[in-house]
C-alpha cells in the first residue's frame, strides 16, 4: 500500500512529518502526510512526484505497483538496530526486488526457482547437528570437499536473491521472504553488508543460508544462532579438507600458516581458529593463546584482508540482476533509458557497458 511505503521511506530518510513537509517546499502539510500514512487519503500524482523527490525513492516504489512486502526480517547485528536503520534496509530491499522482478518478467524467467536442498527445514536436536546438515547440503549441491570460490555466485546459481549493499555498521546481514500477491510463491532473499570485509560477508551468506534450512521451532533463538555459526564454518571449511591441510591434532600454529589457510578457505582468521577448535584440531588452551598472541586483535580487525581497502565490497558481489538487465538490453527487450533506470546508472555508463569502452 502507498501508506506503508510513504511511512517506511520517511523513516529511512529520518524525517518527521513536519520535516518532510518542509523538504517538499510545503506542497502539502504535515497533517496531510499523516493521512497518507494512515491510509485515510491518497496523494495526487503531483504530490507523489514531490514525495518521491524529497524521500529519494522511485515513483514506482511509492505506488507499490507489484504489491510485494517483506516478512520474517531477521537482522544479524552487533547491537540493537534503530527504527531508521531497519527502515533504510527494508526500503532498499523493496526497491531492489521490484526492479529485479521487472527484469525477470521481461525475460519470462521464473522468479521462484529457488530449490531448497533440505525440505522441509531440518529439525535439529542441538546446534552441533548443523555440522551434518552442512555436509548434506554440500552433497546435494555436488560441491565435493573443496573450498567454495564464490559464495555469492553459488547462492544466486541456486535461486536465492542476494543483495550486497552498504548498510548501517551495526548490521552484518539478514534473511527475509518477499511475499507476492495472487498466491505466487514467496521469494527468499539474503542481504549482506558490503562495508564489511569479504571474509565476513562470505560467513554471513553461509550463516543466512543456514537460517533458511533450520526449523526455527526446533531450537531456542540462541541455539539457532549457534547452529547457524556451526553450519557456516562447516560449509566453508569442510572437516576432511581442513584436517588434511593442518593435521588431525596440533599443539601450536604459526602466523604465516594461518594466513595461508584463511586465503584457501576465504574466511576470517578468527573464524578459522574457532573452526579448528570445533574440530578438536587444537585445544582450548591453544585457541586462547592464539588470540592472546599471533591472533591478537583478529576479532575486530581482519589480518591480510582478501580485498584491499579501496576494493571493499567489490569482490563476490551479486551480479545476476545486472547481467539480466544487460541481456534484456542486448536483445532489444528494454530501452537504454529503461536499463539505466533499473540499474540506477547514468545512460552513458550503461551504453559503455553494452558496447564496450
């Protein structure tokens, strides 16, 4: 509904009703905007345009032409998120998924082609059962026992909608469902914060995948989070492969060896150490000593990041939506201006993307 979209976009912008009225050059009063948000009145086309400009959202977003909404939004955060943080993220996702569905409709693609490898979601008796679940998913997807080179590409290939965008620093990512009208299937979406290092983004993707596969009623919230962490570690660092690399039992680890290992599995150094402890390759005393010595500070600052600071967020990005836009443009199914609108890029940049430099 227009009412919900206006309210969400206003919260994203951090405006009060009065602030929004001023941002619109007092085209309408704060009271009138309140009526729009409560569904007591419908804005005219001119007011919708003014709202769109003031709030920094598209007109199609405000008009809610596809009738979609988010459900089951579960933020993974370092601290409580503010209402503005949540509104900003939800607005971003709704705008993006609407554009995504537009291009899939143009290309006559099935938007709901996500084939869950575990159906129904698995009931776990304890968090450690997630180890076996990760092995089962790898087997179902024929991933073998080798490290996964690109988590984003893998999940997109399997039909999940993945969005990599800059989010509030407190938010690492979340999973949700996009509900559509007329009994169309819900679409699972995973969102990750590209302000974080690639190592952390990969773990977040695996963590959020786990939340799509675990029966939420089988564990407490705390246990489910632990199970998702176990799943992520097992999925990205398969037990047999890791033991072959480091041995079945170690009394000590060197800095260079750890850096090489984290680059093999493309995970954070801290996650690697925790995984080694989980598999009992190292004992608790070795883990504690590592975090007090060679791995000191690794929980907050990633050593030898896979991306340079200036590259942050550029590797393993979600590319499918962009690829589909250029496919439709090349086939003449959409215009250059429409492609630019969908991609949110200048027309000249899109034309270069089509024809080459």
